[in-house]
């Protein structure tokens, strides 16, 4: 083939492959993720975004949006590709969001990104990092990132390649996509699903939930470049970080449902607290998840 024809041919081939992958994402997800039937994935009605991973894989979202939604919640799975259970739980929760769209009297616009790191997930041996070898959960632009992220990686992790924060903040297409979602969607809460430590973590300006299902609150600290640090500590968007007990196996269906119900109860308590603050001040807080006072859940 003449050289002048090669570039258009390769571009057409790439688009054809990506279109084929885009048309049938659920076959791939069901084959890779634990406890995920293809029918459950298809019921999620995933929508392609314009964003692509390093290797050109589509980043998908699923919106559950009642007509009069007043709260916006962003749920993210598989930031780390070797935690497939986190993505599977996100798919199960999409179904529950459609069944239970209310938090008290408030309707919720849920936006799910079930797989933020598809290159890590679909690597022959799933990897924590993306295709550039970057830990996406250390790549967000927290203050003094250039100094602190590098120092933490070198001194605290001893240059663990699984935790490399990247050459600069938001250097990766996947972290830039999530950053843009936070900026454009303006969630009042972010739920980030991980594994396998079996605890509940939290960052942000509100009283955290004490438990979700069998997971109890155990705040593990603040890391340079992490989503919790960036969103919760510096952007004022509360971040609930769920650490499932197992990276390759989901909790039982009843446990996933209980975690979801506990999340809704906590959200409802925060909304009620926000309304109390608004009533006391004569203002309106747009149903933000802020507390009237630091009280135990």
C-alpha cells in the first residue's frame, strides 16, 4: 500500500475497531467483571462519552435522572483496574438507583462512571495503574502536587510503580475526564468504590457516615493527588470512599443493597440538616450535603 494511503487506512481501521468495541461494551464487561450478567449491564443503558483512555477505549457513563432531580451524585468504579469488584458493584447500584430514585423527598440525578480505568481492567493481568503506568488516584491537582506527590511516592512508597502519581497533575486522559465531570456536573456528593481493605473512608466538609452495610468508618488519611483529597478537602465536594473487602469478588446481593440503603439514609440526614440550616438563616442551600452541626450518625 502506498505510504500516502496508509494513514487514512489506519485511521479508518482504528475507528472501525473502536466502533465495534463501543457497540458491545457489555459483552466485554460481563466477561471481565465478577457477578455481572450481560443483561444487568445492558439494563444500565451505558452512554459513550467523547473521552478515551490512553489506549483509545471509550469511557462510559450511565445517568439515572428523574424529572425533578434536586441532588447530583457522581459514582465512580474501577479507578484502579485490578479492583474489578468495584465496577461490578457500580453496575448493581445503577439498577438500585433506578428502583429507588428518592432520598427522602428529594429526587437524585445519579451519574455513574463504572469503569474509569478500562486499560488497567482489560490488561491481560489487570493492573492498578493505567496504560501509562500512572495511579489515577494520585493524579489529581491537589495543592503543592509537584512537591508532595513526588516526595510521598519516593519516601513513603519507596517508588512503588503501582503508585506512581505521573509526571504532572491531570496528565492522564482518564483523570482529566473525571476532573471535567466534577467541574461540569457539579456533584454534591462523590462516591468512589475501591477494594480490598474492607473499610469506609471519607473526605469533606460534612459529618461522614458511620457505616455502610458491614463497612465501618475508618479514615485512612490524606494522600497527595487523591480524589478524596482533591474533591473533599479542596473542592468542597464530599467524597465517600468505599473499600470493598475483596477486589475480585463482590459482596452478596443483600449486602450491596444494604450498603446502598445506608448511603441513602445518610444522604437524607445530610439533606435534612441542610434544610435546617437554611431555615435558621432564612436562606436556601440548594440541598447541599452540609451539616447543621457535627452530630453522630
